[in-house]
């Protein structure tokens, strides 16, 4: 049986009529860039996260860039981010001329380790970007206590965690501002690129709206250097349709995760992901830990030979990327991050997986582990 890592076509076919109608409506209306379909999506997305504002943009990376600009972070500033994340978290810090300061993650949830943040704070530190990685919220209570103590701004990188929950509240409004990605493979994915900023601050929302549209409060009047980070009308319409299915899709993801974890917990040498008691993990990715890099790579090969696709998120930590060589980090600086890069394997995880597919993945992983 073939089990792809992701099957975006299956998802499209499950909502084809709704999506096709919504896209045709945009084509007829000619509202191709920004416009009413995007505004409707912003209203619904803000409501889904219990926040007052959503500003839709053209990618998660743009969302992070605008969030940092809106908070006034720039040249000479430092921003603390986890070393274990997708590289875009760091890009945005670099775009504004600030320096990303990497910090390790916890060995159970793989999110920013709040106990290691204080040691990274200097008089140049302006902000922290916790990443709700793989769909699990970071330990926001402890992070916010550190941030308050040192008067730091906090940006949630929620690119992988749409409608995840922390202490019974949706993420997206837990800090100053939050950033989401709608890259096609995300839990809520556009049919192209997309992203959003959520916040409860009127001032920050206004600033992001201004900057995403050429800093143009009135047509052809530009009050500062702006950007073209607007969302396309078609993406707004598609995302609106898909948002209506997100809660159901999230439960389906959670039930796949539950079945994986029930099967793998009792097997020596396999470490399933841990879900913190006070969080609702939305399983953008299901990360299985192996005892060594060699075992992880062998399992990947074994699955491949059984037609099960798996993935690595992320095989080279950000502090060891060539792009950041000038910052002077070295192997061994962040042991948990480096363990994640070497030992974690992402298993197929999407709402359209059939029972047979889930059983087949479990069978193949178990066969390998017991060999
Ligand atoms: C943690 C994280 N941050 C930021 C991004 C950037 O989002 P995008 O690819 O939409 O620019 C992504 C997604 O790829 C991500 O996973």
C-alpha cells in the first residue's frame, strides 16, 4: 500500500465543489488582490482564534517580518528564538537588521526552553519568538513571565499550529502578536502562498495593515517604506472555505496521532511526541524519536521500501546553517536541538488518511522496531 507523506489532492477532492464555486466567484468579481474575500477571511480567522484583529498577508515569512517591524525591532537589537525551528523564524529577524539569538528547546515538547532564555538576555534583547512547533504550543506562561521581567515583546510563531490551544485558550492571542503560515501543506493551507498576523492590539494591527500595502494610507501617498505583502483574493476565498473544515480536520489529525502513540508507546527504542497537559496539540507533524541517527535513517529507508513516505523536520538546525555561520555557533551548542535534527522522523499525518493507511504505517514501524 502506498502512503504518501501528504495528499493535497485528496483534500481538494473532498471539498472540490465548495472550493471551485468560491474561486469562480473571485474570478467573476475581479477582486484579485486583497478585497472582500480576504476581508471576510480575516474576520473569520480572528474569530476562530478569539482575537480582535487578523491581518492577512502573502506568507508566514512576511507575517513575521511585519510583526517585527510593527514592534519597532531593528538594527542592533537581539531577538531570542529557538534553534529548532524552520529557518524563516530567523530570516525575519535578519530582515529587520536585528540579530537572531538562538536558544535550545525542551527535550519533551521540542519547543523553546523557558529555563534557558534568561541566560541569553543582554541589554540589546528586545523580543522573544517562541515557536509552536509541530502543532504544539510553547510553554507560554513561563515565557511571558520572563518577558515581563525584562520588558521584552513576544511574537508567537504559530505557522504550524492553527487553532491549537494553551490553557483552554486558542493560540494567536497569547502574546503581543502572532504569525501564521498558510503554505499549502500546513493544517490550513492556501492554494498558493499565504500568511496572517493576529493580535489584540489596535495599534499593531493598523501598523501591519499599513506596511503590507506599500505604507499607503491614501492611494499614492506613502508615509514610510512599505511592502507589497497583500493576500490574493483567490487565497482568501479558498482559506475561507477551508477554515470551515479546520476543526473537523484537526480532530482527525488528533485521532491519527492517538492511534500512532497508542501503538508506539510500549515499544522500546521509539519515543512518540508528548502532549503537554495544558495544551491541545494540532499535530501539523507527528514526530517519532529514534535511539540514534543511524536507526532513524534506517527506519526512513525501511518505510520508503514499503512505500510509506516520511520526512525530516529539520535535518540541519538553524544555528548550524551556512547562512548564519558569521554568528559563530558550533555543533554541540544546543544538544536538544541537535538531537531533534538527528533522531526525529516525521510520519505521514493528514486528515485524509484512511484507517488502512494508519494501520499500515503502524505495522511497518512496529516491524522495524521489533527486528
Ligand atoms: C515555524 C515556521 N515559521 C515560519 C514559516 C514561514 O511560513 P511561509 O512558508 O508561509 O513563509 C513556516 C512555514 O514554512 C514555519 O514552519
